[in-house]
C-alpha cells in the first residue's frame, strides 16, 4: 500500500508526536520544579525517649549533601594557644558551612506517628533525614536516619532503625 500525503498533512502527522514528547518533558520538569511541600510521617515509640525530650529533626537537601561530601576532604582542629579553629582542605576544596533545615518535636505530642514537613527538598531530589533526642535513661541519645530520593510528596517511615548511644551514665 502506498499513501500519498500532502505536504501540510505530513507536517501535521510529524508535529503531533513531537508535541507529545515536548509536553511529556514539560510535565516532568514541572514535577521536579514543583513547590509542593514534602510531608513526612514517622512512626515513633515515645517510650524510647525521656518524657521531657524534644526531638531534633534535621533535613538535608541534595545541594547540602554535596557540600557535606566535599567537606570530607577537610580537617578541622582547634589551636588552643591562638583560641581559633583551623581548617585545612585538600584537592582545591574550600570548606563550606552547611545549615540543614531543623524541626523540633516534643515527645509529649507524639502518639504513634510524628508528622512534619520540609520546605527545602523537592520531588526527585536526594535528601537525608535525621531524628534524635534524649533517651529514656535521661543520658544517652536515641536516633534514626535515612537517606533517599524523594519519590512522592507524602513519605511514611513505618519502621526506621533506631539506635541508642551507650555512654556510661551515672
């Protein structure tokens, strides 16, 4: 079978798939650039923490994680005589301060899940989440962390691996 098409018909037929590809790209980029706030729900057993504990939640976005990775090429020491901090970096790296997003949660307000949001991370972006607070022995610290890529605007952690420091408390 041979089809004979006019010039503008052929152009129209070629334009439709091209526009579909472009619209798919636009949809993808609008998802990545979305300003939707990312919400976390984390199962937390309040009995792991002191009754008066305030949990500190820190959230790093992809750019901050890259800076942290770069900072591993630096060493920090404190000069007691000069009363100053000295940083030395190798490989042309310049040390940069990183200030992750911080959220505080009172253990008294947690039933089974703690829910909080982040303004710094976006869909498709790598992130790190750390939750830490005073342990139920009123001495050690109990914490959990996760590093992942944001796949959806509502993220639920039902079973994080919690760890407790083992400092000899008196």
